[in-house]
C-alpha cells in the first residue's frame, strides 16, 4: 500500500477556490470582487512609484544576498516600530518592543501564535465573529482551542459592542484576544475610539492577552488614525502583540513583508522575548528573505520616498472611499429603495454588503460578479469601468 493511501483531500480554500472559478468563467463582463487585493482605477494591481524608485536605487548599488539575521533587517524592524508605535514613543526609545521581520502579516501572526503556545499551552484564543478566515485555522494549527467573541450586528449593520464586551468579560485570564486594529476583515466595521477604550479596560481588568492584527494601516482613516488604537493599549500600560502587513499598504503582496512586535514591561524582558521569537523563526524557516523588507525599509527611512508613499497610500484610501459613495449612489439610481448608506460607514477594502448567500450565488451565476457567499465584496476592486454593471446586478438580485 502506498504511504499516502489514507491521505484525505483537504477542503479548498474558499476564497482561492472562488478565484479559480472566476478564472474559468468565460463571461467577458466578469468582475472579481472576491479577492483581498487593491486594484487601481483601471482594474490593475498597482506597482507603487515609491517602490519602483526604491528598487531603482537598490539596483544602482547592487548587493550580494547573504543570510539576514534571524530577526531580519535591523533598519526594517526599527522602521516598523516607528510606524506602529511612533519613533519617539517611550516604548521604542526604552527598547521595550521586540520586533521581528516576518513573512507577511500571516507570518507575524504565526510567529506570535507559536510563541504564545510555548508561553501558555492551555490558553484559549478568541477571534471576532466573523473574522478573517485564516485566523481560526492559523491559531488552531498552532495548537489552540479557538472561540469567538460577538462582533457583527447584521440587524443594525454595525458592531454588537455590548455583547463583545460581555464576551471578553467572561473570558479567563490569559485568553488571547485577536483584534483587528483597523479595517475589519470581512465586515468593514471598526470600533469607535470610545469603544476601543472600553475594550482596553476589559482586557486589562480581566488579564487577557491582546493580539492586534494590523493588516491595513492607512486604508481606513489615515496612518496615524488607524494606528491610534495602539496608543490606547500603550497608555493602559499593557503588554501586547501586534502583527503588521505591508502586503496592501505597499502593494507588495508577493514579497511577503510583515512583522511581529511584542510590547514588554522592560528592555530586559524584550530581550528575552526576542530570543524566543528567534527560536520560533530559526526552527521554521531559519531567516527571512531580503528584497521586500529592504524596499520597505528604504521607503520608510528616506524622507522623499516616505512622503511619496503616504501620498500614494492616501490615493488608494481616497479611491476606495469614492467607490463606496459611488456604489451607494448607483444602487439608488438602479432603483434599490433600501438604505444602503452603511456601505460608506465601513472602512478598508471590504464591505459586508448585506446580501445573502443565494443573492451572492445569483450574482456569480447570472452576472459573472464574484463575491464571497457571506456577502463580502472587495470595494477596492471596483472602478469606474465596472461600477455600473456591479450596481445593476446587485440591484437585480436585491429586488
Ligand atoms: N490579517 C488580516 C485581517 C488580513 O485580511 C490579511 C490579508 N488578507 C492578513 C492578516 C495577512 O496578510 P499577508 O498577506 O501580509 O500575510
């Protein structure tokens, strides 16, 4: 008998499966709103000018590619700390943060999960209901029992903040709570600063372990605004985890550039934590790759490139907002009477459109418009060329 005779076929990733279905669709008017990727107004994946310029500079002075340190490029880790916590923040200056370069935001989450499992093997993990698909899978595969805290309020198109706080209040000390720092995936609904204050209070009072997933900094309100939640956790004097992704904010999806930062009580403690994070990395993939992190470090630490990046990021953010407004306007024009203005209150790349699975399947089958069955659509894949057709199709299935 073959060694693999008993291996079962694993289920397809639901969103990547949707992509395969999209690619096989022969409808010339098909639109892919299932992806978690920002496309520009021409429906193209952008190569940011700041990235192209950093790469040009890097090519002018080509470097040999030795192994990086286990925790990555030092200048990159510092740049991440500056962006996430503020270069002049007390935690950064006091070297209380252990930061490691990671393989995208996913890599940052996984390093954190593996470290947490060693630290507290019996801890439970709570994710939002619903959450990014991979949160549950990733923490489950790291050996944790994963539960949920209340989040999406389908009836009122928002967040069940009271129920969320009550769930956190009930969690045992040491429970790891995964929180979306901004631009909640998949719903698009973020907590207000006042609601964050309440979350921070409960987390502190109950002795929970906050793990902030920051995959979209700059896509919501702005770099500082989206990062403001970090300042709330710092001000409360908590120890916490932050995973960072530059996949979207630099349009560097395939380079796998991210990080994990762990805020500790002292620099001495951060040193010990860093040594453990390095073991996790060393025993998984030894050390990270060079190119993407060098690009990001160059952009973030070169003033002219940094302002260009901020401008380009603002451009992406503004375009998404304009598409939200335009979608609501077009739906109204297409005869939808329901109030869909909630779409403009949502933040980031995604919108929980409120459409049910049957309506989403009709969008695919009858109109070649691909979104997720949960009703999630990627607003960042809308553009002036496909907007009217998408609105007309949505209107047809809503009515
Ligand atoms: N967290 C969330 C909430 C995400 O939406 C994503 C990307 N879809 C990630 C993490 C992972 O980002 P990366 O592609 O950088 O691994």
